[in-house]
């Protein structure tokens, strides 16, 4: 009988062994990724040490349990003992876990201290959570931009096959140089979000009115993806994070490119735009910022999100000022936020123009960036 | 008082023998136990604080 047990145990190990080994193999996707920073590797090895401690405890505890179940079974004439409490045993099974916890706390504390040491960073980046996008500001480089979901709407609606990085791709990734200490400051514009990139081993809440801090030195160039990890409303799943780590030269030329684009963008806010230009750009802005609530066809989701198609505010000349006002400053008491501080004057003019001309609204109005600029400067 | 301290330490650890429990519950006043409990809670807080400081400094 005992032999049968040994044999079945061996068989069980034989069957589960490879599965266990492949689960522990990080490339299988079942385990935590070791990541691409020294800290992330340290966290990974802590995780593995603690995992093996848990395995050892399980083997001992369940081993003793199953062994006693088997050896002292009733059919062999075992008689149950009727005693109450055994102080020595109780002291032992309290002291051993205590000792294990303290042993685990020592390396964990050493790593924690490194995680919190954000001193001597060469690059500072302010990360701000928005419903539902991220904003990155390079504090010393005078560059800032929004990072929106890059997955096309058609993939989300199932009209097209899903891409490799479905819901994990953005229009403007955060670009960082490898080998340099980068300090992140986290905050939020509206509700609590969390900036989570597993490969960097960073998961930080972004809280309105608070600043949280973290840092990284990325060792390997590559693209590292993450998500918002704090349920933050309707499009919580649609605000991914994409970090592109590049060499320092590439990073420097990227910075120049960003500055040029920003300068060109500012310059074009001065000139007169044609209706077609505004409409074309407005369609893109609408998809990114408005379509989640007001829908791609402008039909909205009444009563929470009113329809824009055929809405008198968008179709009549009298509604023009009200329309511009709502987009720039929001509608108090509703879930419509003001975009006056988040979007550029070009984007604002374009999206308002688009809403006044799309889906048969056909007002022919061209709202100029200069007009928006004047309203915002007031 | 020493007996109260011993009872509080056993409570902090979470294990007490039946014999000591019977002895403790035959005392006339609970006050030595309450005072010892408050005192040891204070000692525990200071101890945690010192360990945390030492760990942060080293
Ligand atoms: Cu979020």
C-alpha cells in the first residue's frame, strides 16, 4: 500500500514537474517579468526567493499532513488522541513563521530603500493622469504632450482584426534614454489613476493634489508597455502606457524634433485655416477626445452624453458661442470637461469646426484658432 | 506586576498555557493587566520606531 502511494506521488511529480518548470520560466507569461532595470531584477529575485520559501513550507506542511492521514488511518486501527492544548508546539509554530517573516523582511527592506532613493536624477518627468489619457512633461527640456490610445476604434468595435499591441499602443510614447537616471513625479488632473509598467517595476498611484515619486534607469533599449492600474471610469482600459527606451543620441534628436513640431504648431495657430483643413484635423481630434462619449457618428448616449448630430447648438448660428464655450470650459454639473487647457488652439478650433459640419450639421462655420486664442487669453 | 507583564507578553506572542490563564483569571483586580498592556504597547511602538530608524540609516 505504502509503495502504491510512493509510486503515485512520483507519477504526480513526473506529470506536474515540467508544467511547473515551464510556468516558472519567465517567457511563458505566467510569471512576473524580470524587467529591464536593476531594481526590477532585484524585485524579481525577491519574488522568486519568497516563492521557493512558500513551496518549501507547502511541501513540509502538506507532507506531514498527508503522511499522518495515511499512516494513522482508521482502517489500521489508529485511535484519536483526546488532549487539549500543547504550549510547546504552539510556541514552535508561532516562532517559526515569525522567524521566516523576519528573514524575508531583511532583503525586502534593502530593496525598498533603493526604490525610494530618487536622488541625483538627470531627467525629471511629470506624469499626469487624465480621464482617459496620460500627459508627460519633461521638466528640464520644455516639452510636454498627451499620450492617447493608439488602437483604432474599428479594432475595438470588432470591425477589424486586433493588432499585436491591441489596447497597449499610444500615439505619442514616452521616450527615454537608456542608462540615465530618470525621476518620475506622478499626479492626476481628475480621479486616481495608477501608472504601471511591469518591465520597469513601477506601479504608482497618481492622485489629484498629491505628488508621488519614483525613478528608473533603463538598461536595454526597447518598447515597454503598461496600463492604468486604478479603476478610473469608463475608458480605464483605454489609457495604456508605452515607454520607448533609446540611446542618448536618438533621444537628443527626438527632443529636437519635438521642439520643432511644437514651434511649427504654435506658428500655425496664427494663420487663417480653410474649412477643409479644419475638418480634416477635427475628425482626428474628435475620435481621440470626444467619440468615447458622444460616439463616432455624433449620436451620443442620451441623457448622460447628448447627441451632437442635429443638436441645435451645433446647427444654428445662435448656438455657436454656447458650443465654443462648452468645449473650452466644460459644462458645470455634467460630465463634460473643459478642453481649453488640455488641447491646443488648433485642435480646439478644428474639433469645434468638425462638430459644426459633420453628420449633416453642415453650418459651413470655420472656427479659427486665432478666435479660440482670443477667448482663452481673456 | 511581574506576573501581569508575563501575561501581556504571552498575549502579544499569542500563546498562553491553560495553567497560567487560570492563575491570571483568579486575580482580584484587572488593573495591573490593563496598565501592563498599555505600557507594553508603548514599548512595542518605540521598538518598531527604533528598528525602522536603524534600518533606514544603515
Ligand atoms: Cu486611469
